[in-house]
């Protein structure tokens, strides 16, 4: 399996009491204060109320601190920050809900479905409110919920995605600023909003008063105007009145610009936003997750060089005069404040992508959830994990040994020792033999499945990595990364019976309905099919749309291969008969394993960035993303248990020590005692009443 050189941030998984069954939220109101970091909240409280911690926000029952870094930068902009929150995937600055493969204003990445679009697909009503002075409702911090673009500044094209959404049906209620700007930009592209908006079934009005006067049955409306100082609370209540008529619930995004370059106005905006959050929480928290966060913090703070002016009796003008405001985004964590159903998942230091999972989880939409964590002793590296579904055992490769655990309890059963550089384990139940690929000694250990004792070692090609058993030929195969070939071993006698000239470094492999074995070749970016009996290569299919294929899964009914690729990160669907690529969908970074559940027609891809992607097969060539599920950074490999439908993922807290100079790689270190197998089970919470 491929070594991970990706920069993986170690993060403690803040699961909290997520395992406990809670009634899911019917609705979500998501508030975003532009730039409303900790120091801004502190200053706003002193500015507005003459004392610290006087805001409702500062009394909310659940608080987390979210890292806001992007896929490429430590300091985020609003586009990358809210893409992470809305999609659960980090991208690069300037890009709106597309993958980090986008190049700003040059090339699209893959579109990432947002939680608002999931909500629309599930029949909920959706809305947005924004008071940004210039770009209004097309500001990146809001657009990232409904639009997909490689450049946050393309306001007209972004606005068009309200009317012509890539997923879902577009927001139902849009209230906010940007009338002049969006109209002018749209005209430049030949659009006429005065006719296009009503043609899409929206009432189109130009003040909050007109919104109030609209028939309450009018559930699709766009109110665009230019005064950013409209009453935010009234706008929220107008939106909720209409959205809440939908018995399935709603998802509402409320954006307030608290990042204005002028301290007094920014702080007044926070005080107003605070009152709006309080009102919404008091009215709706019974069935609504109310969550507030910031896209980024910036350098607005009360500084104490001039101790006289910061005296407690200072006037608000004096306070405003000692506020230091350097209009630069900063890298520190932003607060995440929450109340309502499942809000207690907002705790600890988290990633901004976790906000997506908190909201998905609160709505009951995470299809898998963590059930247990099996600790495994020892601090060595790991690679593949194998589940023996019948025998209820897990085989966890672990540097110089394989830890064998009870799949249902995590209880250690034993150890297969002396397997230097082990990558994986293959199980031949009928022969009662197990096989490990010992990458550092070019050997395979053959052990007795009953007592885990070594029977003998056999020499294979150089650098054996992935290892798998083919029941039809009764053979075990190792993908040798040093010699770029595949060794075939008779599973009963343990003799090496030949070599497949793969001319590539094999990754995951599957046995297809035609009797051939298909294996990903990561360095040549192909899927190679060989005959397990004659050991002849029968076909080589280039993946084409992506490089570095690692994980591979297969559906025999449709004869489709599911290929997890790293560069760019995509799950590619290929016809096994002819190598034709039928579809490709974005996945997390550092994918290393894939699986297919024929019963639920679900494809799983595990990624080193701490995300498990799930896709539903709608037909042989049609696939849709289910919400990605949070695992843990480093959980790149997995095993799918066909019997219980559980997914097992080995993971540890991995620190990345920055290199002393640019020519060196950062050093990766596993924190002692942190290695474990995460156990995810299908979420039984029957929340989505569709
Ligand atoms: Zn900002």
C-alpha cells in the first residue's frame, strides 16, 4: 500500500457523547459572523455592555474551537472556510464548494455537495439571509452553501446557481443585499433578473417590508436590496415563518458581516447578531439546532498599551479608540457555539469540517457512526486490516507483527509475530492457513488459523505489499512493489507457483465474475486484469481521469469496478468488461481502500484525511454521494464486514513535525498509545422521514 506523504494534521477526535441516542433536530439555523472570532466577541461584549462575557453567545451551553486552515493554506478566506463547513471537505482559498484541485479562475475542481443541497434532496426547505455591503447574498461565505465555482468573485455566475442549482432545487427563501451589484454583474453576462427570477417561480421583491406583506403561502421568494443595516432578526423570523411550513423541516443560513474595517460598526454588528441568535435559540431550540461560528478570526482586539483608556470606566468611544484593528485574517481557532438537539457534539478543539458532521449528525443524516474503538498496543506503523467475517476476527498489520482481535469485542486474541514490515493478511479458511506479506524481508509468513503459529515462511518477489486469497484458484497473491510483479502461492502447499508480470505496483485487488483478478497499479495508473491460473495478464485499462489508484471494490451484478484514486482524489467507476469509465466522484485525500456492499448498493472509500466517503449506486452508471462520515485523520485503510455491515479502520494520532528546511520531508510520528481500530456501524437512528 502506498506510503502517505500527505500532510496529515493530527487531531484528537472530539466525539463527545455522539454515541448516545438523541432525538435528532428537525431544523438547523446556521449563523455565520464574518470575522467574529474570540477577540471580536470579547471586544463586542465590552463595547456593547461594558463588561466581558455579557453576550448570549458567550453563555451558550456548547462551545468548540474550530481550526480554520484550508487544504493548502494555514490562514483561510471565507470561501475555503465555509466550503469546509458546508461540505465537510477543505479546499483552497478563493474556491467555492469545489475540491482543492480547482485553480482559481482557471480550472474547476469537482463540485462538492453541500449540506444545504443534501437538505433540498431530502425534501427540506432552505433559505439564506445575508447583509454583506457589496456582493450581498453572493458573498462566498453564503455562496458556499448553494453554489460551486472556482472563483468566489464571479457574483453573477454564482447567483445563477440559485436559479439553476447543480444539486437540489436551490434555496427557497433568499433575503439580503447585493441588488445593485448582482443586477449589474448579471446584465454584463446578458441576464435579466427581473424576468429570470419570477420565471423560476420566485416572488421577487426589494425590501423586508414587501417580504412581510407577501402571502405566507408564498414559500419561494427572493428579496434583494442594498441597505445592509436591515433588521436581521425580522429577516430571520420572516424566513422561519415560511420555511417552517414544511413538515420535513428546514435549513437556514444567516450571514452577518462583522468584518467591516471599522471597529465600532463591526462590534455593533456582533451585538445585533448576538441578539438575533438569542431570539432564534429561545424560539426554536426545542426542535432546531442553532449553531453560530465564524469563517475566520482577524486581528481586532482591545489592546492594553494605553492602560488608562482601557480602564473599566472607559466610554464606548474610548474603548473604540483603543481597539487595535489590523485587517488581516488570522490562523487561530474560531468559536463554534450551539444549542438545541445534538448540540453537545460541539465541544473541544475540532476542525471546521467537523461542523458539517455536527450538523449532518444532528439531522440524523450520517449513515454510519462510530460504535467503538478497539485500542491496540504498540506504536509501530500499520497498513491493511483484514476481517474474517465467519470467524469474527480482525487481523491488524502492525509493523513487525499482526494483532489479532475479536471483531465484536476488540479483545486481543493473539499476535502473529516476526513479520517485518507487514502490510496485510490473507485468509484461506478451507485450507486453515493465513498469510502475511512481510514487506521488509521479501517473504510471506504462513500461519495456522487455529493457533496463529508460524508454519513456515516462503520467498516471494521484492517488497510484498497487498496480499489476497482467490477462492476459485485456491491461490494467495502478493503485490510486490520492489519487483513490480505479483507472486502466486498455492494456499494449501504454501509453494510459490509462479509470477504475474504486472509491470506495476499492485494495490487493492478483486476477483471478478469472469474469473480474472483485477488489481490497481498505482504507479502506472491502470487496472490490470490477470488470470489467476495461467498468471497471464489479460488486459490493462488506464484509469485516465485520475492517477494513483489505490483502493478497489467490485459489483458483480453490474460488472463495475470502483477505483479510489489519489490524484486528483476521485472514486472512478469503470466497466470491467472494457475499461470504459462510467462516472467519477470526488472523495477525501489520501484514499487507500474501497469496499462494496451488494445488499445496500453502497460503495465505501476510506481516506487519510479522516473521511469515509459513501456512495449509493442508483444504476450501473449512476452514483450519488451520501454524506461523508467523519473517522479520524490517518484512517486510510479499512475492512468491511459483510455480516454486520460494520467498517473497521485502523488509526492513530499522527504528528507531523515540520522539516528544518524545504528540501526535507516533514517527519511523521505516531503518538504513543494512540493506535486503535475504529468501529463504525450503520446509523440506526431512523431520523430522515422521507
Ligand atoms: Zn471576513
